[in-house]
C-alpha cells in the first residue's frame, strides 16, 4: 500500500440524530467513534463517501 495514494480521515461529528444513510457511510469508511483517524486508499468511491458527509469527516493532510 506504500506505492498507492492514501487519504487520512478523522471523524469530527457525531452520527447521533443523523439519517441512517449517513451513519452507514461512516461505518463504511471505518469510522465509528469521535476523533478516530483512519487511512484509506484515495479512490473515487472514498471521495464520494466523504462528499456525502463533509460535516462529519475531516481530511487530514
């Protein structure tokens, strides 16, 4: 995975009182707790998921 481009994500918002679809997107990204940081491959699918919940996820440089 070192040769592929990655993206680091941090959950900054709570899924409480959010639609079920937004909760499922967070689970799909591997996020389930506040301030958790995960590294994912930078693919169009991951970028699309981030675009659906920009108020809950931050991209870390």
